[in-house]
C-alpha cells in the first residue's frame, strides 16, 4: 500500500509538473505575441506623436512584406527539392505518372540513371563530415576572407560546420564514348538540398547559413589513364556553368536577408564557388605520383570565343510613362562558365545598339553554353541587380560555334514577351606558329573597335612550379606566394606557410593583346610582411623565337632577392589566336539560330524565292502529258538543245525549296515548251514529286474546308501553284522553317511572304504573322512578328519557340495567320489575309524549310 501511495504521489507530481510546463510555455508564447503587438502599436503612436513622415513607416513595412513573401516562396521551393532528394526514384516516377504521361526523355534518357550511386552516398554521408570541415577551413575560408575584406568585413572564419542528414543526389550520368583514349569524361546532374548548418564569425559578429541548395551539371574528367592501380592518374571536377545557389541566413545575417543586401551575399558565394570549380577553374585530385601535373591542374584551353553583341530589337518596355508608353535602359550580361562580361547601358530605348566586344576562354566544347541575359537598369544605392528588371535570356551552344567557325544570328529572348538580340560569335584556334600573329593583328585593326574590353591576339599560359632559396640566411622564414601581371590582368598563387623552398604547382592563363610589346611580371611576396622577396620580368617577344613558342622547366633568377641565389621555376607557353574557317550559311547576312541547326542543304532552302515573272515559270506539278499549248501557258519559244542555257543547267539533288526554284528556272530556260518523251517529261515529274514531299507536313485542306472535292484535294496535294507564285488561292505564299528541337521545343522561323494581294482601294497592306499552337488559343500560345509597313513581299526572319513534350506533339496543330494591320488606333480592323495549318505530328525532319500557299482563314477569332 505504501508503494502504491508513493507511485500515486509521483504520478501526481509529474502531472502537476507537466501542467506547469504547459501553462508556462503557453504564458511565454502569449507574452511574446502581446509584447510584439504592443511594440508595434507603440512605434505607430510615436510616429504620429512626433509627426514623422508616413514614408518612414511604409518603407520598413514594404520591406518586411516583401521579405516574408520571398521567404514563403523559398520555403515551398526548398520543401519540393528536399522531398525529391529524399525520395526514391520509383516514387518520383510514380508521382509523375499520376499527373501526366511520361515524356520520352524519361523513357529513353540521354542521361543514365544512377540510383545505386545515391544509395552508396547515403551510406557514406555520415563519414564525410571531417573532409568537408577541412575543405571549408583550408580552401573556402581564406578565399572568403579575402573577398569580404573588400567590403570592410574582416576576420572571417568558420565557427560551426554541420552537414546534416540529407546527402547530395545525382539524378543522371552520361559517359562520352567518342573522346581520347587517354581520358574518360563523365557529366553528372548534381543537386544538394540538405539540412546543413554553417556558423561563421565576421568582425566579431556571429552569423550563419542553413538549408543550402546547390544544383548544376558537374563534369568529372579522369585523366591520364595509367597502367597501375587505380588505373586513373587524376580527376578534374568542375561545373560547366555557374550552379544555382540559394540558402537561408541565420543569426545576425538574417538582417541582411533584404532585397539588395541578399543579392550581394549570394553573388559573393556564387563567385567563390566559381573561383574554385567553375570553368575555366577546376578542382584537381591527383591519384598517382608519376603523372604530368601540369596537364592535370592546368590544361590548355580548347580555343577562344570572340563575342560581338551588336544590337537588340523590340525589347520589353519596363519604364512605363504616363500615357501607357515607355522604354527601357537595357544592358547585357554575358557568362561563359565563371567568366563574366557586361555591356554598357543604353538609356531610353527598346532597340539598343551596343556593338560590344569581348573574348572568353573556351576550355571545353561539348555541353557548355554562353548565357546572355538582358536587363533594364534601375538605380540602386547598393549597386546590386535586385532593382533591375529582367528582359529575357538567350543561349549559344559552344559546340555550334566551334563547328561553324563563326555564327552571326538573331536570337529570340526566352522568358520574355518580345525581343531578340543580334550576336556574332567567332571561334579562334590556338596556333604554335608565330607566322599567324601578323594576320591576327591585322584582323584586329580592321575591326577598329574602341571598347573597354580590347581584343587580343594571343594566349599566355604560365605554370608556376616552385621557388628555391628565398631566404638562405634562415633568419626569417617567409610565408611566400607569387603574384603575376600581364597588362591589366593579375593572378595570385596560394600562400605556402613558413618555407624557403615553396612548391606552388599552379597554372594561370592570360589573354595578350600584342606579345611583341607586352611583358610578364612575377613577384614573390611574403604575406606576413608584404615585402617582395624577388621578381622576374620577361619580354613576351622572346618567346616568339622559341620552338613551339614555349619554355618548359626553366629556372629564372629572382632579382632583388637576398643572397642572389633565389630562383623561380616556370613553364611558359604562348599560343597565337587564329581565326577558324568560316562556314557560310549562303545568305550573306546574319544567320537565324534555327539555320545553324539545319542540314547542309538548308542554306539553299532559305534563299530568295524564285522570280515571279510569268514568262519564266510553269506550273511545276502539272503532269507532262497534260501540258497546255505554249500559247496559253505563256512559255517562250524553245531554245536549241546545244544552246548555252542547256549546257549550264545545274544538276541538284531533290529535297529543298532551292531545288524547286532551280527546277523551274531550268525548265523555263531549257527545251521544255513542247516536251518530248525523253526531254520534258522527266524534269517535270521530278519537280512535282519534290513539291508533293514538301507539302506532306501541311494539314490537308480538305479537313479545313469540308466542301472541297476530291479533284480539288488531288490538286492541293500536288501543290499546283499559279504562274505568278501567288499561291493556289491567289493569297500569296509564306516561307517557314518548322522543326522539333533537341530540348523538347518546337522551333518556328518565319522567313518571308511573297505576292500578298493589295487592298480593294489599291493600297499596300501592313502585314504581320500571328502563330497559335492549337488547340490552345490563350495569350501564352500566341506569338507575333513585327509589322512591316506597306509591303506585299515582307521579310521577317524571326524565330519563335514552343516548349512541348514529344508525346504531345501529335496532338498539336500549328496555325499561321497573316494579318493586315492597316489603319490608325481604334480604326484598325486587322483582317486576316490568309492562313496555313501544319499538323505537328507529320513534320518531316529532312524538309524543314518550305513554302506554303496561304488559304482563306478557317476561323473568325479577333486579333
């Protein structure tokens, strides 16, 4: 009984204690809410009591609301990413199947699945903490300390490093099989959305970050391959482009999570990651001793890309005026890996002309892209991009530039309602012959460019191997590092602690304007005293006389060093830039982005349409036996078989619009007025088959117009075009390039229209082209070209894209409308002049650029 009584008493005490704790926690939370509300009302009262401006109250409230909105968006995004990171691959696919059919990139992926690797990483993750701590303390901490000192923030160091339980995840891997036999190249889609926590101290203030997110494409290069275990001499790990980085701030840093300040912090973190392992920077890992360390840690670049951002057109208007009209203050930011360039800002225009030049090192060719972002400048006292308005983005594939030698194209801006940008990109090879220098210097002078980023004629690669006998007296052992100068460019090695014989083994690459007049300067500096231990100055003109323009393993004496015995061991390689052979697209002008992806027959396919003279063309699809007499067809008298026109008739392979044009002109100029069985019948039959194949992607007009007869349908399939090239219905013709791109996007290039009819009063129309991807007629599906004033033969050369999964392609129809925008303001009627419908499921990849006859509009939707 006594024991039972004691148990009852203990239970009652525990219940009372729990009730007290619950009441205490409730009271504390209530008092916190009460105190917060009282403070808010007190501040409002004081603002009114002292007659403070209402703006001082609204400004903090505005920032707090904006901050809460950003925090909620980030939390939703982070929860989604973390759930994907923690979920099994089967669960993810099942969730996708619940809402839509799996697209082909899941069924037949370019990247192979590596779920087995994620399971291994999940097991190893608890043991990776010590390595990450060493990486943060000895690699990231020094670079962050140097970067923050520019903002008067000193003493940066890590206080706490917790990795958490969520490991990184690799969603796919691709191993290239067409590389050199001495290396293995592997791309991996990397994503980390963990529950890590890092606390740091800066200038005696403690702060930290948590919920770090990093995602991007990681490349691992295994080179060289050796004949001993582990069979791989070393690894190069790097991101092809800047990864997406996001995080939440804690402690004192939470105050900086405001628009403008947060942008600065994120840019610092992104730059530091870029300096470590975003091309051209790499994170090397040496696995075997006896290998070429220079090739592992600092390989030569593949080439140099010379970029010219010429102009942009029809950008979005972000600075709206009183009357609803406005303009923008556009500028562009170009990125290739960690390299970043920025054009000047052009004020008050939506059609800026920059003519900006820059040059970027291209270290790899495959899977890397040049990103061009267009922004509208808005003044910010913090000099951040937070206040600037986004105008769109364009991407250029490095492999496409390398393959063509030079691309000159108008690229439409994605993620924007309107706008396109004119870019010229030239690939420059690296030559080990000094004879190429004069040609490159003359080419640079011919460009006559006056820009803050001058053009260069050579690339200098410097490998700083080691130094010896910096202070032979041993009275004071330095902490040396090497600083390099080439013109206005500067580079620094890492600091080696307390040594007179430091081993650096670091490489640097510089662009050189003119090696005949520039020099390389190196200084060995003691970090503790900031004193120069010795220096070397080398004239680059000397290396032009060396064999292969390089010096390997040379010891240079350091001038100004104590004792006079100090040396610096260097590898110096000079390479002359050489313009690659240009692949011309045949039109003599800027190339549309769609053109560069078309096969070799496409330049002819997008050339000028055939002449509209009725005396030089015949109906190409009319069968030979039913050719009308030459008097009614308007065909001139036959030319003798031995005439010059007959001899010079070109022979082409069928399959492009150029073949049709050439076939018509040859048939008109040669002996085809009254064809004989051996002469006239064969060419006409060939042209008819070409036209029939070209129209295979178009929706049969019998579906659009049920009243069409079978004979009319037959003539439609044969694409019988009147002699004046005005189309079957006399409404004109339109030239389009339609293809399905590798990034699951439908690409449409509107080239030109010919022979549009005039208005009833004889005035010329103001045509433009409007696109819909049916069955969707919403605003998101609509695309429009610019309006061409007073022209029956307008040329557009504008490119549009629709993101669409391959499994939905057969369900979509592309509707192309030609509309007359004649009139002023509310008097515009916007009547449709003609229409073409294409079944996206019947697109022919070998016949992408074609002429289509305009038909009467099938619907009456208003503009």
